[in-house]
């Protein structure tokens, strides 16, 4: 996991197939230290699966300040959507969109209504 500051935001490149317990602990500490000072974005391009511990971290972090995710694989993207944990993070397509805070991915949850 690599951390860098770019244009007033903190970028964390997660370079694992799945976020390990040690990396999750580092993320929690980083979020406590910097969430009030800078926006934090996680580059999840290499992450193929999201564990329940990470989803709990997203939920807990959202009570302080939303974390941003970008470069998600289709599987990770779908998992967040189905589990409805997408509400706890701002999701962007790539790093440029996150840094400029433009074009977030917004889900529209549609329901079919029966006519009476």
C-alpha cells in the first residue's frame, strides 16, 4: 500500500488482491489522522475481492467523512452495489475524476411499480 499527496488530496494505492488485515489497520489510522484535513481516495484497481471487514470500515468511516474509491473492478463495483455499501463512499471512475471531484458515479435504484 502506497500513500501520496496530490493537489490537496491523499491518494492510497492498494496493491493487493484483497485488502489485508494489516492494510485495513493502516487505512483506519490514516483516515483518523487525515480525514478532517484532506479528502482520501483509495485506488482499488488491483483489488479483486472486498472482505466484510473492509465494508464495515466504509460504514464506520462514513460517520466521520466519506471516503472515495476509484478504479474499481467490475466484481468489487457490483459487490458494493448489491450490498448497498455504495452509499458509504463516493465512487469515481479514475484518479483524475477523484482529484477534481468531478463526475462521481451515481447509482439510481429503480423499483418496478404495479399499476392498481
